[in-house]
C-alpha cells in the first residue's frame, strides 16, 4: 500500500503541532542536500543559524549558502536566522529556508525582497508542497519512517530480488524433476557413425 498525500500532510502537521523541529530538520537537510549537494550538515545545537552550510571556498560556483529550518513559517523567524548568519558566517550570499508550513509564492517573494534588502541574501524557500511532493517520490520512501514517522513499503534492493528469483527457479526445477523421475528433460541426438 502506497503512502498517500493526505498521510504526508497529517505527518507534517503532527511535526509542527508536537514541536518536532529536530525531526523536521533531519528531513530538510537530507532533501536540501539532494538539491544542493555542496551543503554540509551542521551540529544540531550552536549552529549559528546554519542547519547546513556550503562555505564559499567549497560551494558550487564559489557562492556560500546556508540552510535554516523551522516549523514556524514567519518572516520574523527568517530574519532572526539571517541576522545570526550575518553576524557569524562570512561570505554567505544565499539563504535557504525550509519549513513544513505553507508559504505562498506571493509571501515568498515579499520575504525574498525584504531579506535581500536588509541582509543581501538571495532567499529560496522549501515549503510544505515541496516536502509533500518530495516524500511522494518513491526514491524518498526510505525517509518516511524515520522522519515523519510513516510506515511505507520500501522496494527491496536488487540483491533481495535476485535471491528470491534464484529460490523460485530452484523450486521450479525441483518440481519438474519430482514429476518425471528417471526421465531426461532434454533429449540428446545420437551420433551415427
């Protein structure tokens, strides 16, 4: 049985309601790192506002970026993180804000303009719809149990499939030989000399 969109929505609501910030942060860092592979996760405490960071010297195109995560989707929270980043981390030009809450495109554009004006950062927002569609992707099925707590069938890996195919082939071969004792399944041509 596949995990439904409504299951993911309820799980994200539960994370917000039960202050599951650290669980959400773990999920957000994994998904952000898939999109921006140069991000390096930070220690969960005392992170200076950066839940993951790509310092300019190590970042793609030499532009530093920071991921900040919160179950609270407010401009005040984005501003607070931007201020901590500005005061503590040099060379950052991009801020990625991840939240399981809804942030409309209109509101995101307003926030981006404000953050650009006050801090000089380009702002990208990973919001609820991004997380829902990412978690619906079968490639991310393994993230459903440990992060939002959803039980989801994960496709068995190729080794498991191969072992099952070998077992099935052995069972079929054994069944054939039990039905025809003493007979050869393949006839050979006799040579005439």
